[in-house]
C-alpha cells in the first residue's frame, strides 16, 4: 500500500507541502536514521531557501499533494469573487480557524481565507495579525497559481488582485 502512495511523486515535480506551500522534489534519497534505512523525498522551497526531507511512505499521510489542476485554480478564483463570509466569533477563534485553513494546504480553503481577509482601500484598516494571515494565505495562493499557470509570481499576484478588486464592495 505504501508503495502505491509514494509513486505519486517523482523528482522535478512541484508539490504542495501543507505547512510550507509549493516546493519542488529535487531528489529521492536513502538515509539511515536510528539504524533504519529510510527513503526520503528531498523537497526544496526556493523562496524560503529551505530543504525538507519527507519519508516517501509518509508523504501522503502528512498532506503532501500534487499541484492543483486548472479546474481547481478556476474554482479558487470563483471563490475569490464571492462575498466575504466573516463570522461574528471572537478574533482569536477566527484567527485560529484561518491559520488551520492556511496550513491545511487545501487551495480552496486558502482562497476562502484570502477572500475573507481582503480589504479594499475604502474599507477599515486591518490589524497586524489579520494582515499577517492575509499575506500568508495570499502568498500560498499566488505561488500555486503561478506554478500551475506557468507565470511568474508577479503576474499571478496581479491576476488574483484583479479578481479580488472586481467583486462587489462588501457592506462595511
């Protein structure tokens, strides 16, 4: 069973690791850890200048996934056009939920966070923590859209901003 799970990924393939976003598998290597020989995916996150080693048999279990399809990107863009759904719960609870969505690695959940936290120029200011969560979600979304549509991050970011700014202004 673990064999079929690990074959979903191969070197030079872009993948999404939930806690870090889009990375590229640069190698599959064997390493001895505590007397056991483990086969590991070596995933490089160029933007963060970070390398992660993920055991091949655990890759799917930890949430590592292939990039989204064009249809999933289109669905995420459709979500961005929607009306922001801000719950009336305390900020600490909402912030926790947003953080979980961002770290889930799920493109649709990340798009929901971007949609809910986006502010137009004429809307109230964001708090520091709100801005941090928004920027983290936007960066993850932009990075995946850029890789899937073979654009640079600037072009993908512009496309996302255009979609966000095209929606009807929310009632303040």
